[in-house]
C-alpha cells in the first residue's frame, strides 16, 4: 500500500496541521516519537486542572505547525532560507522535546540524575539520524546552535521560539485559564531577521 504524501491533523488549539514531507512522516511514525503520546505535557497538573491531560505529542505537533507558519512568513519577507534549512528546522522543532520522560519536568532529574531533557533529546536525535542515514545532520546542527544562521536556532530556543508560543497557548487552553493566552498570530506576522538574529518589526510594539 502506497504511503500518503500529505496528511491533515486536526488540532484543538491551532486547527488543521499539514504533514507533507516523507522525512516528517518518518519521524512522526517512529516509536521514539509515538511514545510522546504517553507523556503528559504538564506532568501532574491534571490533579488540579482536570483538563490538563494533553501530551508532549500534541505540543510537538503544535510547535511544528507554528514553525511552518514562521518559516513561511520569513521566506515571504525574502529572508534567505534554503529548502534544506526549511526542512531541517521543522524536524528540529518536531524533535525538540523527544527526550522528555514520564511526568515531564516533574521527575526530570530523578529518573536520570544530572541529565537535562535537552541532552536526552539530542542523544535520541543522533540515534534517529543514524537510522535515517544522516538525514537529520542539519537539524541537529541547528538544534545545537552550531549552524551559521543563528536565527534558525532561535526559532527553536529563544525569546521568540515556537516551543514557547505553543505551550503558552496550549497549556492555557487545556487548563481553562487565560494567563498564558498570547497573540501568537500577530507575533508570527511580525517576525523578521536582522544581522542573522531573529527580531520582531518595530510596528509590533504596542505603546
């Protein structure tokens, strides 16, 4: 049976998320990624907020969706992003939390002492890269901040990263509180790059 070349996922926070690249399919289908279905995003917060049962898989897909929008916006503004970089930064954000263990941050240093989940994420990415014959080389370089275009890493980890934009919106949605609600749509539209650094346009500031 021929594998699909395009898949639509209906997300309760962002709406329809499009998966349209074979490597993205391979990552999502892999058991290492699918285990995130069993990792709660907010650890034991559901004991206080019964709706907070969303998972790291939900979050990874949401962050991927925001990354697709961010990259598209930057390319529309004539920021130089090659097709290889486009795919790599999307793979990197999809895998950025793959090292999380049970109950996420709550037990992070108890299960594997002295090791942060980012370190475990990198090790898992490297294992996947071997399995995928080096297709994640560039994604790992961007994820570790070693690539010569810093703004790509900042889309994954920084003050304007897609990780933060998703979890603020998602955690607020599932807990039913408004403290983390942000206008991420406007922020994405205002993203730009100056001297290889991720910035927002001046008109985005509200006085």
